[in-house]
C-alpha cells in the first residue's frame, strides 16, 4: 500500500468501528457509576486527599481509598499502597503471604507472565524464590487452540495445592484473554473439585475492561499495578491487592512485617493522584480500548493477523499484532516511540531486561516511567514477532501513534 493511502484507510476504519466504540462507552458508564458509589460509601472528603509521612499511622485517606477499591472490585478488603512498585511486586507479596513450605502453586494457563518465573523459581537462580522456600510448582498447558485444558486441571489438583494462579490478560502469549464469564465458570469448577484452594488472579491490564472484576465473580484474591488501568494515567507508582479479608491481611504482613501489616505506610504527597486516578480510570481505560480496536482493524485491513479482532469481546487492554519479522517489530515500536509526547527522539532497541528470558523491545514515551495505560508497545524477540500494544490516554493519541507505527512497518522491505 502507498503511504499516502494510509490516512484514507484510517478514516474508513474509524467509521467502521463506531458501533464497537459505543459498546465500550456503555461499559465505561457502568464502571464509573460503581466507582462513584465507592467514593460516596467512603464519605470521601477534602482531607482524605492529603498525604502522611513517617510511619503513616492513622492515615484516614489511605483507609478511604482502600474502602473504595474494595467496593469497586467486589472484595472484602484491599491493600492499595504506593510502596508496591509494580504488578509483579504485588503478585509476589500475595504469593509469599499465602504460601508456606510444602504447599504447591499451580498455574493453569501454561507458563505465567515472564517476570513471575524467577519469583517462582521456574527460571534463573534468584535468591529467595518460592522454590527456595520449599514451595513446589506445576503448570497445566493450554490446548493447541489456546483454551483451558479442563481435564488436565482436574488431574493437577492435589491435596497440597494451595494456590491456583490465573492470568487474566494474554501477557506475551498469542491467546485470548480470560473473560469474566469464563473466569466465573473456571472458579466454580476449581472450587467444586478443591474447596480449600485459593484462586488468585493476576489482574494486570484487565481492570475496568468489563463491568465486573475477578473478586466479584468468586476469586479469592486479585492483584495489579496502579501504573496500569486503575491508576487512570495519574498514579505515579503503586499496586493493589484485593480479596478475602484474611488473605489480604496475610499479604500485608509480608508487605511490611508480621504483626505490623497494613497499619503503616505513609501516603506521602501523591494521595490525591491515587484518588483522582481511580475516579478517571473508567474513561481512560475506555479510550485505551477504543485505540486498541482501531489498531486491530487497521492492521487487519493491512493484511496482518491480529488478536483480538476489532469486534471480538475484550477482557484486557492489550492488542497483539503478528508482524512476522523482527525488523517489522522494531519498526513498529520505533513508530510508537516517535509519536510519544516524552522521549520521542529516543530510538528503542531490543535488549535484556530484568525478569525476562528473551531480549525485549519497549516503546514507552510516557509521563510516568513505563506506565502501560498511557501508550506503550513492547514484545520479546521471539516468533511470531508479535507486538503487544496497550494503553492510550486518548483514542486520538492512539490513532496518531498507530498510524505512525504502520507507516514505519510498511517501509520495511
């Protein structure tokens, strides 16, 4: 395709996806209403928006924020803290808080997200992994079609299986994300076979994409990053853990120290941003989803394989595009970076990143370092050389970035 035809195609795509945009807006309205209810239940006031220092004892704002999160996620309790540095950190806190020597962790969608492998002890030799503490691990592979292998899950459940780890998003895998309807069915299946098991959901990239969250459909525990969906593009750092009160408390004792738990942790000067971030999150997530829908249809029309297609149900903000060659993958990421508001002059290149097995390329010209809800594109350098696009503070911004990436890709011989 000639490059001067790309803008015409983009306009056609924009018209083609309007009905999907309307569905996304309807979902955002429901989620925004639930979040507003949470603010009212917590009786949010001006003084809640001010931070604390030192130990952070009696931080009323922090307690109100966690009450809001518990309501929004349909959970008994929440731990929402700026000292949690990433989704991976939040997941690690929860796993180490719940699991004990002799327990087993079971992953049921094949290998978990790359950064969790060293935490588990599945890869590498990082000190202090679950394996180091005598916690065993096994995984059930997905079917060749990327679906859950129900019979294999049944066989894998043992008396010492303590936690079943479920990943809501596709991560760096060419497979569908897990919808809340599918998750509810899965949880019911597991609980019928093994009522004692804790179903723990890695919720990264999935928050507020549907009108219910994992803990509202039966998950015992769920965790994620504030630099992704629930931070609304404003949270400067942080993570959350939500779920059963006893499990959140157990995680909090791992987060600080036994006997201290969630009673400390100053909110510093970013308390308002965490409140305002979750308030804006339904709208920003909707903008990111619209951008993903546009990108999906544009690249599908350009002849590339995409997952999901523009009109398929979504349960995360990630759009996967199979670019088939490493050169196209690098070109795509450079196009996104060049359209960014920050560090547009930088040229991303594949390189080693802590926690990942393959070299990874990341485009992220973001106001908050690495914030995946802004607009980022990244991928490990492995077949099918798929790029994983996520985020976008506005659909207009995503459109600009995606068109720029497409121009780059089309110039690769």
